[in-house]
C-alpha cells in the first residue's frame, strides 16, 4: 500500500532531536521545537540556559526558525513524502526469516552482555517455522523525494538545510505510516493512544528497525526488501552498493512482538561472517563491503 503525505501533515511527526544533532547541537537545544512561537515564550526559553550557553541556544532558535520557514515553503510548493508498506506471512528459521518464501538472513549478537542477557537476533521476534503457524511481518520504504534534496543547489547553507529537513521528513512519513499500520492496516494495537512525545519516544508496541541501523547493519538487504516491495513505485532506486536514491529515503522491517526491542549486533567474528555470507549467497569479500568496519 502506498501513502502520500503533504508536508504539513507530517511536520508534527518530525523528531527535532535528530535534526539538531545533524547540525552539531546537543538534544537539550531541540527543545525550541516545543516552545510557542511568540517572542515572550522564546525569550523565556533562551533565559532558561546558563549565560555560557545562550549564544548556542540563540543559534538553535534561529536555525529552527529558518527550518520552519523552509518547511512552509515546501508545503506551499506542493512537495510530498511517500511511504510504501506490505504485510507478509513470515516465519523464523534460526537466524533467518522466511518472508513469502524469500530467505532473509540476519545477524546475531556475539559480544557477551555483562548481565548475562541473551544474544539477540531480529528473527527471535518472529514465530518459528517449526510451530507450523505463520506469523506476520511488515516491510516498508519511505522517501521525501528528490525535489527537497535538490532545492537551493546554488546556496550551500540553504541546500544543507533542505537536505537535513528532507531526511527528517522521510523519517516523519515513516512514523506516521507506522502509526497507521499498528492501529488500522495490521491492527495489532487498535486502542493505541499516544501523545506525540510518547510516539517519538517509541512507547508503542513493536519495533521498526531500518536498514543500516545497529540491529540490521547489512546494507545489501535493501535488495531483498526491494524484491518484496518494488520500491520504484515511490521513486526509490538502489545503487550497486544497496544505497537508496533519493538520499532522503529509508526502508526496513516492522515487528509486532510485545517483547521486541532494539539492539546492536556489534562486532562479529570471521566464522559468523562466513556463515552469513553463505546464507546471503554472497562471496565473503563482497559481503565485507556491505558491513561497516565497526561490525568486523
């Protein structure tokens, strides 16, 4: 299913912490996004910082003001963000998930935990094949398109601002789409009633690991997702290395298990690398290029 969002409809779903992080601001400065826009409220927010931090806070305030103006411009010019999702029958088989007869290999943690907790793999949160009962998994891709990315190409500052906003808009579209999936399309959480702060803090049931993130670090699985989703329907193509184009795009999995949680695969050894490459059907040397050096 494809969902198309106007910019004004997904702005409330923007996680400003990540936007400010991209500009080198610590999370506390993202609080400006929650402040009423009147001069009095903005002055009070600025005064809440120690004297030594007020200059930085003023920069954050100005950056947010300019970002909001650009978002308004995107909306006026009719830009949209699009999400594509599919709900599929699935079962786990060891460290693999079988999705509609497509083998989706995964990586399991190998670094011991100080508290003795288990080594996790995303397949742990899908009903095993041996149960004889099919489970469900969600697949998704979202993009803010190329228009916002290429805006202001002649002005380096405005261009960077447009790019960082486009990244947040793709994530915001994904957040809104996932809410719809949980409550209606999949419907496993029909009574969910979360504030925007709770939603952005991921207080909902289930997880949404994206490709390239700590629990799903192999960029090449984008090809598997593309096979199942046909991401070109919303204008997304993949490079030979599995990177998404337009850049302001994201894809991944949606899991509904109540105990599903985010984790980092961390470093893997050569034995697991060889096993994983075999399951993926990719030569080891080629497999290395898809995994960040921090995982090898």
